[in-house]
C-alpha cells in the first residue's frame, strides 16, 4: 500500500518501535503517547501489545496503516496477506501461507507452507510455524517457539517463548514448555488434612 504524502510515522517509542525505525530506516519518525498525529501521514503500529494495537487501529482507522515488509524477508509468490503486515528482517513466508490483517511476523520467524495466521496475531522472533498449522486471530507466539504441523492455536491464546506445541491450544489459554502444556496450579490431594483431622477450608 502507498504511503500518504506526509510520509510514515511509527506510533510508539518502545523496543518494537525502535526496531521498526532502524529496519525500515530514513524518513520514519516515532511518536510519543499523546502527541498529535498529522492528518497527512501513514501509520505503523510500533508496539507488540495486542490491546494497544487493537485500540489504535480503532482510533485511527484501518486505512491509515501501511505495510512494513523488509527486503530481506523471503516471501513465496503464492503467499497472501491482509492489511498492514509487519514482516521483519530475515523472515520466511512459505508457499500458500495466508496472513490476515495487522499480523506481525517478527525477526527471523518462519511461516511454513499453507499456514493460516489470523488478524492481529503476533509471531515472535525465531518462532517456527510448521506446515498447515493455524494461528487464530489475536494469538501470541513467543520467541523461538515451534508449532508442529496442522496444529491449531486458538484465538487469543499465548504460546510461551521456546515452547514446542504438539497439541491444539484452546482459545485464550497460555501454554509453555516442551511439550507445551497449559499453565495451571496443580493441587495434589495427599490426604494430609483428613489424616490430621483438619477441616476443609
Ligand atoms: C509464557 C509467558 C507469556 C508467561 O508470562 P508470565 O505470565 O509473566 O509468567 P511469569 O514470568 O510470571 O512466569 C511464571 C512461571 O512460568 C515460568 N515460565 C515463564 N515463561 C516460560 C516459558 N516460556 N517456558 C517455560 N516456563 C516459563 C517461569 O519460570 C515461572 O515459573 P515459576 O512459577 O516456577 O517461577 C512468558 O513468560 C513468555 O514466554 N512470553 C513470551 C515473550 C516473547 O517471546 N516475547 C517476544 C518479544 S519480541
């Protein structure tokens, strides 16, 4: 998508904004929170946080945002994407992959053949999404995580850094580890209270 006449501004000044500014170089400027955004500029979301990204897109409108696709990314001719993707340095988007709107594929991540990545999904640095896997909208895949082929990561789910996902992940659930399991507090009934005659609280 073409940038507006006033150039391109990155919203934010945090780590992700600074990475974007350096990778996509000259002419980009970054805005602090609360600073006025001139009407004639195109925008790039400079943060990873899902809720801030959703809010800003709602506030400024879908049409204000432009693609940020780095020249070192390898992208199959048959891959497709929606509005304003961020496809960072050294990424690989393989044959038949489909990306929704506002997807971030961070540094060195790989989206293998025929994967489907939903709107606002975040794929962390070095993560590998293997063939035909589905990452539903708003899901977050941590750095260096691996999602095995054909697995489904549900909407808004979080996959911890370095996790290896061997089973589908339900919407909204956080998983971590290898093999990745849901985060939970395990309570083991030792029968201690009963033996000691304690009342259950
Ligand atoms: C999974 C994750 C979201 C959990 O975050 P959190 O809720 O703040 O978790 P905490 O840091 O409080 O850790 C809770 C416990 O899980 C463990 N843990 C955290 N992340 C883990 C991970 N990725 N793999 C294995 N264990 C992990 C911690 O060691 C801690 O264990 P403890 O209770 O025995 O001490 C986060 O740790 C993570 O991996 N985020 C991805 C970050 C990333 O890749 N960002 C990309 C930036 S570009």
